C-alpha cells in the first residue's frame, strides 16, 4: 500500500478545504444569488419610496431634484403622474421641457382595465419608451388600491421586463421601476467575477497550502529523523527548530528524552560491560579454583601416598634393617619437604596476587646476586657436570632483593633441571630502553612456540605425563609472573640458538644502574 508523506496529506487537506469553500460559494451564487439580489432590489425600491415620501414638501421642482439625485446613485428610474393622467416628471424628460411634448395618459378611470400586453404606442421618439413603461404600469395597476409594498412586473414586447412599484405622493402617483436586464446582467457579471476570483483564490490557496504544509511538517519530519536515529541508538542528532510554540516544546522534550536515553543506555551498557567482566572474572576465578584444587590435589596425592605407605611400613616393622629404616625415613622427609615447598610457594603466590606482599626497595648488585645463586646451586651443577657463567652482570638495580632473588633462583633451578648433563648455563644482565633485563640461558631443547605463553600458568608442565622425575612443583614460573606484576616489570621466554632463554625486566622507574 502506497504511503503518502504528512506534507502531502497536509497540502491535500488545505486544498480540499479551499475547493469546498469555493464550491460552496459558487453553489450559493448559482442557486440563491438571483433571489437574494431581487429581494434586495425590492427592498431598495421600498426604501427609496419611503425616502421620497418623507422628503416631499409639495414642491415639484424640489421633488424632481431629489429624484434626479436618487437616479444618479442607483439604477432606479422614476415617473410622477397626476390623477388626470398628465406626466409631471420622468427620467426620460426634462422637467422644464415644453409641456406640449409631455404625453397625456387616459384618466384614472381608464387605468382599471386589464394589464397592458399590447405593443407600444407610437410616441415618435426613443425617449417615449419610458412613457410606454409608465403607461404599461398604469394599465396593469388598480390605482384604487395602490400600496408601496405591492410590487409588480411588467413586460414590453414580451421580452423586456421591469420590476415596478406604484405609490401615492400627495395627490400624485409615483412610479419607480428597474429593468430586469440590469438585474440579470449584474447576476451574470457577479458569477463571472466569482469564477475568476475563485480560480485566483484557489491558486493562492494551493500555494499557501504548500508553503504552510511545508512550514508545519518540516519540524515534524526533523523530529521523525531524530526519533529514527534514537531507535538506532544514535543520539548525536538533535532537534534544532527553535520554535516557542507547542511544536518547539515537543522538540525540546524530544531532545531531553534523547539525552536521558543516551545517559541511561550508556550507564546500562557500562553496567552490562562491568557485569560481563565480573561474570567472566568470576568464571575465571571459579575455573582457576577448580583447576587449583585439581592441581594441588594431584601434586599432594603422590607425596601423601608415599608418606602414608612408608609410615605404615615402619609401623608394621617391614624395615627391620637400620639401613632400610633410614631409607624409609629419608623418603618420608623428602616428600614432606616437597609438600612444604609447594605450600610455601602457594602462600607466596597468593600474597603476591592479592597485593599483600610488602616490598622493600634497595640497591641490588646483580653480580653479587648471581654469584650467590650459583654458589647455592653448585652441588647440583657439579653432580651433573654443568657449567654456569655470569661474567657480564656488573649492574646495580634499585628493587626488592628478596623477590628478585626468588626470580633468579626459579630460573636457575629450571635451567639446571632441564639442561642435559655436561651442558652450559649463562646468566646475563643488559640495559634496555625501558629498564634492566636479567636473563638465564640454558643449553638444551627449546619449547614449541605455542607453549611459551602457557608455561607461566599454575601447575603447567611441559612433560605431558607429569612425571615426578622432572622435579618442580609447577608453581615457580607463575610465581615469577606474579613478582613481575608486583614490581611493575615483565617477564618472558624465547627459544635461542642451542637452547632457551628466560628473562626478567625491571622497569626504568625502579631500576637505577651503575657500572661496576
């Protein structure tokens, strides 16, 4: 179904009203104008007669002047006849003309016959047409019952009609008449003028309707555009009409509604985003909690089982030999130490992740730090024939020495654990654009690129079977990442030629270097 714009509907409505109005005017003129105009002419004849009778003072010259003045202002013509049939005044004769040319009508008694319907008497002059009209009026009127309220119509030659009034003026008869042709011409002229005026008015109304419809619908169209933008959650468009009427108030209300919706939806979106983040964080924490429980259970299951088994063996007297008892006791102590180490690392990691770990910043000599770490792990390195180098670590940094030592010991322990026998480990420190980077390189096989980001997760191990021979708790690198976050630094790992390198960077805001 075709839909028209409100501008078109408004224009059509205004045009229809204009057409109906002009049509009603034409119909009224067509069916009622003639009757109305005839009624006004009759009223005019009666009013004129009353005016003449009131001003009549018996002086024919004065009366003739009055009649001349009235004739000059209207289409009414007058004749004054005495009771003997002598024409005293007529619009077609001068009052002071030769009385010999003035026609004499039959005496009063001869006017009682039937209405005049025959031809005009030959008065010998065109000016006598008026006399013929007067004669026809007198022939058609019962002069014994003359009344100014009684109007009559006379016809000449069957096609000329006049509206006439006969009244008494003292001892004279006053005849006032008006041609029907004048009335009809006036009606025709009025209809023609009304048609022309109606056409012009219609054109003007159509133009005004277009202008008005455009002026009235423009704000509504603009409001519709703003509303459509709001429906698409685009609140950048505003109504800019600036009117002070109801339409302007509606536009201002629409602008306020847009602002309120934008604010409310913005807050709602922000709340939804925050809620979504909270949900994701909760899911992440729940997943971490479940994973943590599973991993801790897995890590503790083996040492607990060993401790329980060896303790039951000692209780049952299985190991009677002192050497066997010592083996049982050593195994129990090793597993307990492993459990204690795991628990302590978990506690440290939790404190770091919760931000409860207090840091103490001081100047740390990286060369001395590396020397102490190598000394602590010398026994493990000698047992496997590993060599450790740290020649280019002559730098000093301002950081927490305890946390930095944990990082270095974790890196060095992992390097010793995964370096093949007789391999080499290299410690180094270099200045970068953002701080100081401490690195530990060990010879051996590198890691697949997809695992380089996963090794920082809790309990993640590169050995899929999670064998205990590989050692470690799976917490060390997670602890390093937590320390990096605490010290506002960063950490990472990358495959290098002949092995793999782990690095830890202290930002320049904390680090202060000095060549030794």
